[in-house]
C-alpha cells in the first residue's frame, strides 16, 4: 500500500474509530442507566397519582397473599412482591392484630412516617396520604380471625433523582474518558501504521548516504515496498551507479594523464636527442663534406617534422578532449561523401601499399566534414603503418540501421590481443608490440578518432577479425531526411 493510501485510510479511521467506540460506550451507558431505572435504585413516582395506582395494585397483591391461609405460605407470597417494591422504590409493612407481621424496606421509624400513621388511623386505615415528599397507602382487611393492615411507603422523587443524577454523572464521565482514550490510542496506532512505512525506507536511505559518503560506492539499496519510496530508492541506486562510473572514469582519466605525460616525455625526448646529437656533430665538424652535412641536415629536418606532427596531434587531441574545437556540422548524405572522399584517396594509398574498397548504403547524418575527413585519414594511416603484408587491404562498409548507421573499417593487419582491445583508443597505446614502434606514429591517431566519434554523438568499438585483422566499428546517429546544403556528392 502506498503512503498516500495509508494516509487516506488513517484519516478516515481517525474519525470512524473514535466515533464507533464512543457510540458503543454511549449505548452501554444508556443500558446501565435504563437498568438502574428499571431494576436498580428505583426512580420513584413524579406525582401521587402514579403512587396511588402502583400502591393499589401492590396492596391488592399483598391482600391476596394474606388470603393463602397458613402463616408460612402468607410470608412466602409476600416475599414475591420485593421486585415490584424495588422497582417503585417502595417499602411494605404488614401488621396482624396491631403486631408487625411482615416488613420489607426502611419505613415507619421516622417522624414523618409516624405522622402519616397517625393520620391513617384517623381515617380508619384506609386511603392514601402524603406529606409532599413522603407517601403512604394504607389498607385494612380481615382474614379469618385476624385483622391485617397493609402499609406501603414511598418517597416521591428526591432520593430517586439523586441516584439518577449520580448514575448519569458517572456515565457521562465514562463516556468522556472513553472518547479521550479512543482518540489517543487510535492516534498512536495510526501513527505507527503510517510512520513504520516511512521510517524503514528513510533509515535505508540514511544508511545508503552514509555508505556512499564513506567511499563505499558498491553499496546499493534493496527495497521491495510498493510505495513512493521505491522510485526514490531506484533513483538513489542510479545515482550511485553514475557516481561510481564518474569516479572510475576520473580515475582512468587521471591514469591516462599520467601515461600521457610519461609517453610525451619519452616520445619527445627521442627526436630531440637525435636533433641535438646531429647539431653537435655539425658544430664539432664531424660532417666535413657537403654530402655528410646535407645528410645531417636532412635527418634533423626529419626529426623536426616528426616533432611537429606529434605536437599537432597532441594539440588536436587536447582540443577535442576539452571540447573547444570549432565544429561546423551539416546534414549530408554520408554514403555519397564517403564515396567521393575514398575515391580521391584511392590512388595515393594504393601507391603506398593500401588497397581501399567500400560498400555504402544510403544514409543521412549531421556531421563536420573536416572531422570526418581527419577520421578517415587517421584510420587509413593506421592500417597502412601497421600492415604485415606487402599490400594491405581496408574495406569501408556503411549499414543503415534506422535511427543509427554503422560505419565499419576492416583491415587485414595484425590486430591486437583481446586483453588490450579496451585500451586501443587510449592515448599513446603501446600494449601490442606490433603497434609500439614510435616511428610509425604518435600513438594518438585512434584516440583522436574516438574523441571525434564521441563529438558526433556516436559510439566506437573495436574487435579482432577471425580471419586476421582489426575491425573498427562506429555507430552514428541519424542527422535528418534532407540535405542541409548543396553538395556535389
């Protein structure tokens, strides 16, 4: 259940549960009050007329009881009237020949009762009398040789209302206490019901943040709840993945910079040392003949050109790496551009021992022509420099894959070891002995190619060809459906 649903349920229950409990307690209180009125202390009568009717009925029942015959039977019958007397808050006194025969309740001892008895005797013990708060019903009868007098007493309402007020006050107090307790415990339960689903993921997130801040970038949250925190935990794991990749990338880049500095120091020092040696030879007069001097100067020029090429490559790579090289992308037909460009280069590379072929599917991309030209030349030069046969071959293939195209350069060179394929596009790659000859290049050609493909928004990879050779694969995004400029391609 989501937290939103839990909050909605808790809000509804926060109303329904206390109301339900209050209604239940209220019904119980009403039941207690009704029971108290009906069977407990007795509520008495509001006026004399009610007492007259009730006492007349009870006196009639008492008279019937006295007609039973034997004393024991009479007493037994009189005791059956106790529930009726309790219900009306009445007391009963029966005398036989002016002697007390039966008594139930407190009556006859107070001055008020004595006054009522005197008045009843004046009326020959027949009728109903009242002093305002106290009532007396008297009835006399003869049963055999005995003269019986039935006295029924009742206090109209003072004592009964007091008991009722106490009962109602207690019931009201219980009801208020029940409301307060139901609200309190319902709130506590629903708080736990909602907070438990919030506290657990928050603790996991807190632990995850602590783990990441402590440098444990492998830590991931494992959360299976189907609520709002599921997406938060997924985003946290995604963030941790990105952070880990960023740290690893920074570490690799730092290592690459160290290797770059080491390689630069090595690759620049060698031609500089040669230039210095040849210059010293000229200065010391080692090359005395014009022919020797010309050979020395030619060698110096060659090493200087090598330094210039290397510095140019370093500058090009640095500008691509910093992403501040100017870029003039246009939408063009890649297949037509490649066809014209490769046809232009065919003769030159064929004379140098590299045969270029191509198979191109129609495709339109947004691309910088200068960058694409440098990319083709770098790969072709790389295949030419590291060829192992008298004549090498380079096949260029363009495949339409819908939203992307695949541009493949396959040569028949020595390839690279499987463990070093991932380093092929690193700067100054020197892992494979067949590609470690400094005189064959600066070591930046494929690194520049990789940076160029990234600037195009593409992906580059490499793999060895089973028959022998290296395959460089580029996936480039689609640029549009129409040319953005007039070309002759």
